[in-house]
């Protein structure tokens, strides 16, 4: 939409496309309010975003710029913006161009250096990077050139079949994309009935060649002009790859700024299903829960079968654990067993239940995921929440959104747009207009244009400085790209690892490991997130944990190999935790939503969005169900699931048939002979029987769909 065509009056203006802002916008648009949703960024989801690697590099560069330069740029921009003519009795409050919510950004690259024979010249990203000098040569890079040419010639048959066998996801489906031994990107399909293999490639002149390899090894090629395939060479992924060799794979990464999980029976899953927008997303079950105990990474028994098959806990401990977990499921009904410990630490209550230190570790750090000093009531609630979500979509209580948690805000943005919400990215808001008499927000100023509104909902980064208080709490986050899993296995898992505090006074660390099955990175690599509440800088908080789990190459000549997975690239940064204590003296019709924070799920953000919605629209249903296309009534006509036109009850269909014509039909029917009447009655009876048969089939189909929703989520399927 052109800027000049943007309407001026709205019910609600929402600034920022983070998760809670997007939920509020969708809920308000659904009940018929006129919503304008703006974001200064060129991407959705704000601090909840998911980036490809090249987009993450830009984000890093943006957040590493000098804060003083940003301040001067903001002042120059505000000085150059001439506010439009405002109504009398209205004043403006400047909106910062950017708050410094991200700090202490540190990037390190541990990729191998280029070899002497590598003549490629690719520019390094414009960001502050500390590179570790690695003396290892790329694997097989010193082999003779003629041997490499021989391998190029033999790019079909067995080698191609092996690639197809390796490039399979967890469900056994062949991946479309493959790479031949020469490194050229190809697309191949192997036909079991046809012994010949077909490889599509592109030569130096840009012509596409179809190479058919016969059983005798001869190669037949034909040219297809005009076909479009990728001509970019994608090197093999491995421990010896260089940073330049990773660049062709950048678009295959999906890296979260604030990774979060969904509880299988949590409020967000129920909201996605009840609002009928789960088909916008795809999910996979988290398949493995781990904890760090006695210097080793151990699996956490989640289900009853896991408990009794676990070799980490003894037989006596298994019975004790099952008894305690059964108590936690309905602990509210047994208040006498914990009331004297309500305000005491959780670990004291566990000790009173005579649980062993081994079981206490599992319950506190891996199941409840709290600190030992957490109050007993909070610890029991966290344990109960974990147990209630078990078994719905898998063996663990969590599911992960494919392509990253940044997909969730976009799903709610789609819902808002369907019901008339307007979206403008890359649009700055320079000021907020406030009435001197009522002290309420009357609109925002964007591109020297006043956009009026009755309510204003913003993310924390849009709050004017006069309404801000300093954020004293931060989250320490780290992102690693590694060449192996923290606990190697024949299968690839989506893993959650709980790390207890490394020392007294430290904070626990949550680790989320994602592979290619989660659409987070290319096959052969892993994206690992480390999250903890900040005590100092992110690097100081998380590096001790990283050293326990990974091998971080130092670049010295004495650097030796390790059985731990090797880190190829790392990012550390601190992210502010914003809440109600960070703002003050807001206009009564302005609501500020929090940033992601350190919590593991989306429940707190969804609850805050619901509270804001209820203040704006009291008495309205939150996130009303989106109707299916076949249920939508258009011009008084309803279509059923079979696309048949059905007349709504109490209405007369406009068929063009007059009352006189109806009487004529009745007279003709009465004048018909007995034989013709019998034939008409028989045909009507057959039609009724056929209609009843369709109704039974439709009812059975609806029952099957309802039953399928309660089954486990299969790979690549959404919640609907």
C-alpha cells in the first residue's frame, strides 16, 4: 500500500510485530476492530525473530554499531521530521529510533583457514569477528587434481545412490536435493525400475545438461535451454570446512533470537487449535530430554516406560519416583502433605519425602527446570505442568515449531490480515500524540503523517524515554554451530538439556539442540542455543557451560582432537528483560508488552496478550475461531463441505420461480397418472436414501478427524 493511501483513523495501532503484539492484533481484528500494525524492521517478529545465517550477520552488524552514533542519528532524524499540524491541546512525545535492548555481542569463528590452493575471494561479513587461527588443512584438499577429475567423471550409479540413501529424513522420505561428488548442486530421482541414473547439471555457459548414465558406464548428455537450476557450488559440510564454504548454505539456516518451546497441553497449543490457525504452522515433537550429572550427559526418564527401563536410577528409586510424580499430578487435593513447606525451598520438601540426591537432581533440574531454592509451591506447579503435557504428541512434554519460533508471530499476523488488519514494515514511528486534557494517546506520527487511534499497543522498544525506567535484568544467550551432537546417537533428535548451576550463586542453563530435521541447519551440522539469566556478560555466564559440552578450538599448535562436538561458530549476547517495572506514567489507553525473557515457553506472553485484549474489549471472546472457507456465508448463501448451495433457514432462495409456477407444478403432479406417481415416489425415495448415506459418511469423516487431532503429531504435520 502506498504511504499516501494509508488511512488516518484506526481503533488500534500496534507497534512492533513480536509475539504478544501479534496475538493482540489478531484477537482485536477478529472481533471487528480496525487495526494498523507497524514495524520499523524489514522482517516480522522483532525480538522473537528467526533468521537465516546471512540475515543474522546483518542483525549482528546492526547491534554492534556504536551507541553514540545511534543516538546522534536518532536526534538528526527527529530534528528533520516536521510534525504535521496537530489539534489544539495536543502535544507529542518522541519515540526512540531504537532502544539498546541487545548488548555485549561477541562473535567468534573457528572455521578452518583457506588453503594456498584456494583462490576464491569472498568478502567477509561486516561485523566484529574474533577468528581463531586454525592450522588444519581442509580434508582431502591436497589430493592431486587428476584424482579429483576422476571422481567427477564417476558422478552416477553407486555414489548417487548412496547420497539418496543418506539424504532421508526421520520418516524415511527421500530428500529432493542432493550433491554429486563434484560439488555441483543437483536434483535427482532414482527410479528402482530403471537401472540408469539421471543427473541434471549446468555447464560454464549456463546451459543445462541432462546426463544419462547407462549400465555400461557410458554417459549420454542432452541440453535443455531455458531450464532454471541452481548453478552455485555447495561444498561438502564437515569439520574441515572453511567459512567461505559455509556461505552457499546460509539460506538453509533458521536461527532463533529467543528460542522457546510449546507445552503439548499448554495454553498456546489450545489457542492455536481453538482459533483454527494451527494449519499456518508445522511442529515436531521434542524427542529427547537430557541432564548433566556427575560430569556426564544423561537421558531423563519422562514416561513410565522410560522410568522402568532407565539404567541411571535403581529399582528402589524407580518406585519412589513414580510415587512422587503421581502425587504431583493432583497435589492441590493433598495440601496437608506440603502446606508446612509452602514458603520453604523445593529441595527441602523433596528431602522430607526421602528422595535420594539422584532423584532430587532429576526432579529439580530436568523435570521442574527450576532452581533448588525455588519455593515448594512453584516447584510443584512446574513439575505438574511438565507431567500434564506428557504423551499427547510424543514421549516428552514439548513440541518445536519447524523453521523456528519466529513462525508463531507470523501466524497471528496472517490471522489479523485475514480480518482486515493493515501491515507496514520498514516504517518508523517518530512520535506519539497525547491530549493535554485527558492525558490519553490520540495517535502516532509516522512519515510526517498523523495516524489517529483510540488505543495504542507497543513493544518495549517503542516506549518513549519519558515513560521508561532502566531495565535491570537481562538474559544471557549463546548460539553455537557445531559439527556433532552433545550426546551422539544413530538417530537425530530435537534435544532439551538442563544444566544445573556450575557453582553456588550461579544460574541454571537451558540448552536446546536442533538439527536438520527441525529445519534449523544443513544436514551434518547442529544449531545449539544456551539460555540463562544474566549475572554478568553472556560470554562470562555461558562459556563455562560451553566448555563442558563442546570442544572449542584454540588455534594453538598443541590443540588436540576431542570426543566432544567441535564448535565451528559462536555468538554471545545479552537481551533485556522488560516487564511492568520498566515503564511508568503511561497514558491510560497505551499498553506496553514484554520482551521474550528467560522462560521456556510462550504461556506468560500469551497471558499478557489476553489481559491487554480484555482491557480493550471487555466481554469479548479472546481469539475467536476462524471459520473454515466452506462455512463462510456469502450474500445469504451457505455452502456445505461438498460445495452444494444450501438455503439458510428462514430465507427463500431467489430461483426466479414464481408462486404461479409452483401452483402449476402441483396441478401437473395431481393430474399425473398412478404409474407416473409411483415412479416419482420411487425416485424421491432413492434420493432420500442417497442423501442419508452422504450424511453418515460425512459424520464418520468428522469423527475420524476429531480422533486424529488427539493422536501424536507425526513428523512434518501440524496440530490440525
